[in-house]
C-alpha cells in the first residue's frame, strides 16, 4: 500500500491553516480593536500558541504514530470515551464546519468579485459544487490526492507572497496605522476583546495538527512528523503576519470593519477596481486548497473510529488504494449541510471554541502520559518541556474562559455537541 510523503503531509498542514480565518478574521477583530500593534500581536500570540501546541503534539504523534489525531491520543491517554468524543467533535465540527466555511468564503469572494453583488443561493450552489468535485478527486487514489494537494499549496504560498509584495509596492498611499506599541496598548492586550479575538486567530491557525490525522499513512512517521508540524506552523505564522500587515497598510480600517471579504477590500484599495477584482479572485482560488486539505485530513478520524467501533464500520471502509472513501463522502455531506443551514460568524466562534477546547485537553495529555507511561519510547520530546505546553495551556485557557463569559450561546452549544458525543459513545460501545 502506498504512503504519503513528507512534502504531501507538510502541504496538508499549511493548506489546512491558510484559509477562511486569515481572509475573514480581521473584519471581526476591527469591531473591537483599532490598534495596529495589538492587531498584529493577535497573530503573533496566536502563532506562538499554535507553535507550542505543534511541538507538544509532535511528542504525542511520534510516541503514538497512528492516524486519527486527538481521537488516537485521548483514547490512549485518558479513556476511550474521551477519545470518541474528540473524534466526534473533529468529524462533526472540526473538519466539516471549517470545510463548509472555506467553501462559503470561496463562493462569496468569487460571486462578489465577478458580479459586484452578493447572490446567496448562487454562493451556496458554488460552495457545494466545489466540495463535490474535491470529494470525487480525493476518493480516488493517494497519488491523485497527494499531487493535487502539493500543487494547490505551492501555488497558495507563492500567490500570498506575490500579493503582499505587489500590494505594498503599488498602493498609492499607506494608511496611518501605528504598528509601534503605544501606552494604552497594554490595556488592549489584557482586555476581553483581545481574548475573544484570539478565538478568531486560533480558528485561523486550526490545522497545525493536521499531520497527526495522517501519521499512520506517513513515511517514517516517528522521524518526520515533528518537523512537519513545526515547519508547517512556522511558515503559516510568517504568512499570517505578512498578510495582516499588508491588509492594515493598504486598506482603511473602516472599510474592513465587520466585513468578511477583507482580502478583496485590500486588493481593491491597492490595485484599483479592475486589479482588485482580479487579485481578489486569485485569493478566492486559494481557498480551494483549504477545502481540499480538510477533505484529505478529516475523514482519517472517521476511518479510525469506524475501525474501532463495529457499529460504525462503514466509515472505516477503504477503496483498493486504501483511501477512506466512505468517510470522505460522510464528511463532505455534513459540510454541504452546514453550507445550506449555517450562519457564518456564529459558526466561526463556535468552531473556534470547540476546537481550542479539544486541543487544550490533548496538550494537557502530554503531562498525563509522561506520568502514566514514563517508559514509552519517545523519538521526539517536546522542546523546552514543561514550559512549552504550559504556555499553550495558559493562553488557550485564558481565551476559552473569556469566550465562555462573552459569547455564552456559542460556547454552551459547543459543550452540547460534546454531550451528544458521549450519548453516541454509550449507544455504540467499542467492538460491538
């Protein structure tokens, strides 16, 4: 059976992260924060959180190299029920929701740029069509799936670099944004608005752990997985800082405030109407890579659950090339359901909260595993342990607490999804 190569899985990590979040989050952040320094600090802090998480996951993934990500880790560290709920969260929200949001953003950019107007139902049809096409490709063979993903990701990184360079060079005037720290920025950095905005950023960085969903299908997983996680996260952190610096430099804050299509607004400000439409269309095409990457990674969680729970064995079935075609079809069907029924911003906060909570419990598991199984072979040990996971837990816990206080509806709905997962675990006992 063929295996995914290092380059393919690294491209999955990068493509999973660079998508909906970075092209939409700034508009929501500007509703509460107007400091250029604080806005860039959001992305720097979010990148540090993701990097600390990636270095911690690298130890877990190298010690337990099986596909399934948090489902695999939490089953072995805590209890099968905790692992099942984590897999349930990943399947129903962690991948299907973001896949839907990425496809919706692609469609919103494309239709607005081409026609200058918003066409809700046309956007929904276009988003669904994108998911259907990618489902067909990724359900075929690993060769087709991997080649498509690498091409999309290389193009994505190149286009972002080209966009940032061209926007800075061709913009008529730079906006009067203060990127140096000011005296009142300390109050902003410790405010509830900053903490809640970190959820948008955390959502944008979601995907730094994507390689752990494919580790069972990765060549030399114990050796290469840590480097894939760390390098992929560092590359995306640099891209995010560059993109948001460019957005704030070339476009007026008031024009982007509360808007989803901040990339198109920045392109229009930098290149004029015609050039802006072309650049915005190119940026929208980058989201195809994000939908593609999530269609690759997410179903591997469902596949492992299907292998472990006989009642759900349909999800564990693979085609002749070992591709979990049934799981891919199931996740894509859920994503299409989200597209047809969901509101964008509420799903963004909801998905960001529940995914951050999922990763919080997993990173905490590195301490539990070291106590319970000190003899377990660890080809990679977390850099600067225990400081690295403690930084992740402190910053993520702070963010989760403020979201629970300030956005209780989304947070409580996320907790409800977890409760439903426990009910399903009781209904589908392992091995039955």
